[in-house]
C-alpha cells in the first residue's frame, strides 16, 4: 500500500483520536455531576474519582512510552483502545460506586495509553513536519473540548442519560481500531531493543531534560492561569464593581483566552513549519512573558488583554513535542515523560500557588505565573532542534 495512503490513515487516526480524547477530558465534570445523583456519590467520592482518573492517566503515560518503544505503536494503541472500550462500557453500565471507580480508572489508563501512542505516530509518519502536525492535533483536541460539552448539554436537555454518551464514545473508539489495524509501518508494527537502562538514559540527555522542564513549567503557567485567574480577578478592587460583575468578566476572559488558544493551535501548525520550531518556541515564549506582565500591570483597566496570553501559549506545548521527537530515537518513552511532566506541572501549580496565596494573598500567588513563564522563556533559549528528515 502506498506511503501516501498510509499517511492519510495516520491523519484520520491522529485527528479522530485527539478529538475524542479532548471531549472526554473536558466532560468529566459535567458527567460526574449527573453520576453524583444517579449512583449516590458524595462530593468526597467525586474528588476521589478525579484523582483516580489522573493517577491512571499518569501511570499509563509513563509505562506506555516504554512499551511503545519496545513492542511497537500498534501494540500499545490497541491496548489503549481496548482499555478505553472496556472502561467506557463499564462506566456506562455501573450502578455502584465501586464498579464506577474501577472502570473510571480503566478509562484513565486507556486515555494515557492512547495519548502517548498518537503522540508517537506523529513523528513516525511526519517527522520533518512533526511540530506542525502536533499543533493541528492539539487544535483538534481543543475542538473536542469545545463541542463535546455542547453535545452533552443537548442530550441532557432531551433527558438522555449520560450512560448513552459513554456507550456511544466506546463505539467510536472501537471504529478507531479498524483504521489502526490497517496502518502499516515498520516502527508501527514492531518496536526496538530497549530495556530499563536505555530508558533511564533519557534522564542523562540534557536536551531531553530541557524539553521536559519546558513542558512542566509551561503547563504550570497555563493551568495556573485557567484555575486561578477568576479567583485573582474577583479579589481586585475595580471601580465600584461587585463580586458578581467581576466574576462575569473573569468568565468572559477565560472564554476569550480559550478561543484564541484553540485558533492559535490551528495557525501554529503553519507557523512552526514556515517559521521554524526553535524560532517559534523562543518567539512565542517571549510573547507569553510580555503578555502576562502587561496583563498583571493593566488588569484593572484592560482585563481582556489576557487573551493575548492564550494566543502566545497556544503553540508552545505541541512545538516542544515536535522538537522532542527529533532529539531522541526513543520517541515513545519521551512522549510518555512529556505527559507525566504535564501532569506534574498541573499538580505543582495547584500546590505552590495555593500555598503562597494562603500565606501572602492571591495577588502574590498569581504573580508566580510570571516566574513560571520567565522560566519557560529561558529554557527555550537553550533547546536545540537537530535537523531530521522524513
């Protein structure tokens, strides 16, 4: 079968999977609110569900990267899709807390495995254009985050149970297997000779560690803004506005941030390909730093300037992924570490900003975002992009 037809199949597999994964990730809260009343979950158990899901995702991301390099992408992708089907089907039929908890863990494991597998398919088929494809794939992830909640709301408005949503997604994931089975590529079909020692050697590679640290602090900055901006903004004294008015503006700022963030990822594919991955990384890191500083200085007068921060951040994660794919031949292992770093970055910001805000106030806690973005910019200056063709 021609290489061009295989690339078309790879496109379909990448973008369909990322759309579905984005939809599942962004509807956890909406679904859990319904599940809470359906199977009598208390708020503490809801928190446990979210933690269990994240733990499953992080563990699967780390293990999946190693398995992809050892057994091949197809093996790991099949394992991930099967886990997703079992987890989604199980949650859709779960009528007790224990069963829902167990199957929800399986969903998290499946998403982690599929995410790493898809992230490895990209440089395998599109190595020279990896940064551009990563941007487009993450844009489709964002589209899934935007449209899937709308589908859920329409379902709930027509009294359709959340169970049908998870069952329907399980069917879509099953269809992905058909495309996957027809995908042919030596690296997709079989892995390489890799062991724990060679996996651990990644930590001795300076460029790999720079990419990992870049991702960690990037996610800390992005998650920090989305999680803490509304709290920060409503704490400000702004010309006679009450808390409700400030909360409304904060919600619109987050919405405009997210819109530009998603649009930026669509444009980012073209930008990183034409502008160069290294130059894109440095330029947009600097743009993000300037944007967050200006946002902080003029937030009471021009709150919507924060959406420029979203535009600047949009291309950073996928472009760094594309660079990372050129640094090492252990692509699966690296992608696994990238998603682990992403999870740790999200956890880091919650703890650090929360602790500082508790002791010194939310405004000082929010200032830490400038520090995180500053570190992102500094690290970008030292990341190198070896030239590989495919």
